[in-house]
C-alpha cells in the first residue's frame, strides 16, 4: 500500500481524499495556491506545499509545480480529485513517467473517452446503445445538413472534446443548422482548443442517468448502481439522487450490467462513470467520465462502500474488494450541491464566512471545507458544500433532507440553500416526475 499520497486538488474533494487516506494509514501532502493557504485540507494534511499564485493556471493546473511538490515530499502517488487535472491524459502520463502512481485510469483510457466521437464509436461496438447521429466528426455545414435530414429534427451539435454544456447547440430545422454549427465550433475552439464537432438527434425530455463503475488490473469490473442527475441548470448538475425514481428494477440491472461489461472489455482501471440519456424506456450513451464524480457520495450512502478507498486500492495494484454479487443497495440518497451564488441571479458570492452550522443526525453527511472565518476565494468553482442525506426510502429521505436544509446555516455570503429548499418542495420533484429540462422551466416560471 502507498505510504504517502499527494492530493492535487482543493476544497471539499481534497478533504474527502485526505479523510480516506488517513483511515487507510496513508500520509497526505496538500498542494495549494497562495489563495488557499488557510484552507482546511492544508491545515489537516501531514505536509503542504504552495505551488503558485491564486490563478488555477499557475497553481492547480501547473504540472511542473505539482510534480516538483511530489518529488520533494517523497510521495508515492498523486490523486487528482475531480476537475483540474483529473481527466488530463498528458498529466497522467507525466505522473507515471516521473515515477509516481496516477490514482486514476491509464492515459490511454482517458484519451479514448475524452474524445466524444471515438468514445461513442468504441462503446457502440461493445454493445452500448447510442443516440442516432453522425458516425464521426462533421466537417462542413453541408455535411451537417445532410446528417440532420437523415437523423430528423431537432438535432444537437456537440464539441468532440466538450463537457459541461460548452460547445453544444440545438438546431430545430434546416435554416438553423448553419448558425448552430458555426457557433458550436467557435465555442469549442475557445473552450477546448479543438473545434471538431459531431451531431446527434436531440431528445426532447430525457432523464440523465449515470452508472458508477470500477475496474481493477486483474480483469474484474463491477457497477454500484445508477444515479439520477437530471436536475440541471445550463447543463450543470444541481442535485442528484440514487437510485433513480424513473427506472424500474429490470432497467437498472440491465444498464448496470451492460456498463460493467464495457469497462471490463476495455481493461479499464479505477473508478469511472458512464452517462446516459434515458427516454421512453430507452438508454442512449452520452459519455464516460474517467474520474471520481462529485456525486459519488450518494452511491456510497446506498451501498456503504468507500469509493475513494477502493480507487486507491486499485491504483496500488490490488484486486477489487467486492464481487458484483456482494453489492447490495439500501434505501435512498440525495445530494444537494451548495454553491456560493445568489439563489435567484446565480451571481457569484465570494467573501468571508460569518457563522457556519452544518446539519447532523442519522443519515446526514456534509462534505465541505468551510469553517467560520474562512474566506471563499473568487478564483475557483463556486461549489462550497455538498449536503448528502440518506433514508430507508425516498419519502423518508426527502423529509430528512427538508429538515437538514432548514438546519444548514452559512453566514456572510449568498448561497443556493434557498434554491434547494424550493426545488424539493415542488410536487413534480416530490413525485420524481422530472427531466433534464425541468429545473430551467421551473426557474423561468418563478
């Protein structure tokens, strides 16, 4: 087992990884920017190294600085967390080349699934259903119009190297294709340095379903069930739950087994998530995330399994601790992402925390690096906490979540706590009757 792991991230996820390491008897190294000198993960880690100024480009995305920190502290492995360097194949390659273990998949698998066109072709050959669309990249407006005519309208033009809703445009008819195509390519070029796009049929009202997976270096692969991530704003997840209220038992077993077979066939190492759109009883592959997910917490709550611990064990070369038949699902869990934003305008709200009280009690978990007096910086993602609640069934979970949101207090800045209170009080949500468009329709009606 590793003796020392460098955590190449910040905030709640860095603290989450630190906790798993400490429970495994592994020492930790925190890297941080000057803006994060007083961060909780820095305070708790065994060692810390400042790797640059506040800008992420000069600190958390600074590969030489991260590798130097690992070298001077004698780390065995580097955990990239989520975001930042977690799906950067070049970083994973350089980590391994410098004699450290990258706690994640191989660079080859990161590249394979990072290119959406190649990923779609690969999983289609391996038996996953995909959304009808182009066979690969679409090179011209004329080609885009031909694909749209064959697929049928509306169509979605998507960046091959995309994510987070960037480089995605909808065309409802032939006259809209040219503009949507150029806009998608332009946005992709700016966001990802790659203007390649592909096309799919646009599904009107799907749910966003993802399957949590893990594979080891011994040929084993299993799934931990699905999560419903349909409550989204501008393609960004706001609230997730597990299991999905929109699937039946047969559907969840079928899609879980299919996804696990895919990662086993490609020899995937580590945790990963295959994401689908689900509509009218059909699943359609969207993409694979080759990293730990923010919402891994709800899967942990219904399975009782520490996914970060398993991720570290697999990276160390150990076989999985579990077989598929060992995985059982207990009750229901919901996660609310709490952001430092105005709950109505969604304007960022950095500043000093003046009072902090996290809810507690049976089945309540708060993943956050906040503390009274902490200053939320302006330079990074606005998510500052995750409230995760578990109940024996969905109704109990909702009631516990309502109580927990009422208890949660974060003073000094605006947060999205009121938004979550509003969402979970709506009849559609209470009934589990929502799709990926529900939240934006709800916000527009308010």
